[in-house]
């Protein structure tokens, strides 16, 4: 029993090693509060648009408004990330995001809200995220260093998946009892926690990357750097393929629940929760794993593709949910390995620009992949739409095996950050 307890304590220390860093601990606490508020607003915003317009097209346009700036301005956001201290950028972006949420909340509470206002505020949030996402991704490394960056990213991914369950649940309760406005107001106030935690950080304990001086052609310089790398270019192509066609579950799963299993909103919630549960469990299991080699990325992509493909052909809702638990675990393994591998492979002066392309591949690609997967589901059926994502991940694994097979692993030691 004593040996088991000792091993359990060791695993706990390994799984949560990044939380030993005071700065990361503060960041994590702030994000627990804010991320749940973000998903609360996501549900409330969708319900608000449907209440104002009764139009699925309007809902899709709102989503496009929120992600289009990442697709178009992501590379410039990466340049800014490389030029300006990351903690300073996050103080600004998180403050502006909070102000946008509070503005929408006030408009809803006073009855002044109009559809064009929601579009404009969604576009504003997308502009904020074009700068916030690459900065937040690279800030992990500054807080914990290269030796624990994969652990930090995995823990953050667990947090996001838990928030995907807690936020919508809280939104449903608030909408039913108090209306839509409190969802936006509470989300806006939640950013106060993030700003306070960023302000309490010990700057001298951050492994700050020296800012890159302003210069011409820095976006193209970043693109050439990625294209010339034996690891970064192929890895980002893999992630773009997976991001565009596989991570479109917000389109494929509702159609699978409704058209294939003839279910209701509860059926869709069950599938989404199953995937979130798998991601959370998988993240806890994988948090202690070290290393982010190209070979591990290829294997993670392969398993993710197999799990999603299997989920597409399960005979009933319950078994589909079980398969999605596995797919969720595989998805967090894929994303954490890919994210940390890109950061460790990049030279510090290019890291922001590289991670901005990661944001484009995973978030900006939603504006392209969503309509494609939706059209494919209408033409071929919902099962084939899910299977398309699985096959895309398998194709990405094949691409990685062909291009990354001989690539060296990324540097894992302190030299990666100097």
C-alpha cells in the first residue's frame, strides 16, 4: 500500500508539474474563471442570434465573423507577438475582450441590441483573438520553460475541455432563470480575474524572449522560415488538414445526432460531453508524458484519425459516444504534441509567427472547413461527414510519415529558449 501511495504521489507531481511554477499557477487560476465564461457567452450568443433572426445562416455568419480575422490577420498577430512583451499584449487583449462582453451584456439588458451590433462585437472579438491566441500559446513556454511546456499545454487543454461542459451548463441555467444578459456580463467580469493574475506575476521569473525589432517584410520572413524548415512546414500542413476537416465537430456531431440517430439537443449534448470527457481523462493521463518528436506527432495523428473514423460507423448513439471518448483522448494528445513541437522547434525570434500559423490552422480554418463539412453531410450523410474528418487525419498522418520520418526531434533543453 505504501509503494502504491508513493507511486500515486509521484504521478500527481509529474501530471501537475507546471503548477509548481507560481506564474503558471496564477495564469491557470485566471483561465479557469475566464474560459468557463467564454463558453457561457458562446451559448448565449448563439441563442441571442437565433432569437433575433430565427436564421441558421445568421448564426453561421456570426461564427464566421468571429474566426475570419484569425484567418486573415493571424500572421500579423504573430509578428506583434514577436515584437512586444507577451504579458503586456495579454493585459491589453484580455481587457478588451472583457469590455466587448460587457458591452453586449448591457445592450441585451437594455433591449437596444440589434443583429448588426452582435456581428460587430463578434468581429471585434475575432480581431482580439488574432493577437491573443499566438501570444497565449507562446506565453506557456515563458512561464514554465521548454522542459515542462508540453505539460503546461496539456493542463490548459484539460481546463478548456472542462470549461466546455461547465460553461454551457451554467449558461443554460442562467438563460432559463435570469435571461441572456447575465451570461455576457458575467463573462465580461471574469476577465478581471485574468488581468489581476497577470498583474500579480513575478516578471523576473519569466523566461522572456527578447522582442524582435520592428522591420519590413517580417510576415514574409516568417512564412519563408516555416517553408524552409524540415519540421515546421510539414507539421503545419498536417495541422491545417486536421483543423479544416477533422475539428469540425460543431458541424458534424449535431447532424449525426439529429439525422442519423433521430435525436434531439440532448443527443448532441451527449456526444459533445463524451468527447470532452475523453479529452479531460486523456489529458490527465498524458500530462506527465515528455517529448514532442515528429514521430510522436505522426503516431498521435494516426490514432486520432482511426478513433474518429471508428466513431463515424458505430451502430447506435451510446457506442458512438464511447468511441468519441477515445477520440477526445486522442485529440488532446495530437494537439498538445503538435503545439509543443512547433514551439520547441522554432527559434525564439520566430516563435510568435509560427504559433500564429498554428492559430490559423486550428481556428481560422473553421471559416473554410465548416461549410465544406456541412455541404458534405447534406450530400453524403452525417456519418460520412464524421468519416471525412477521420480520413483527413489519416491522410495527415501519411503526409507526416512521408515528410517527417527522418526529421530530428525538436530541442528539449534550455537552449531552446535563448
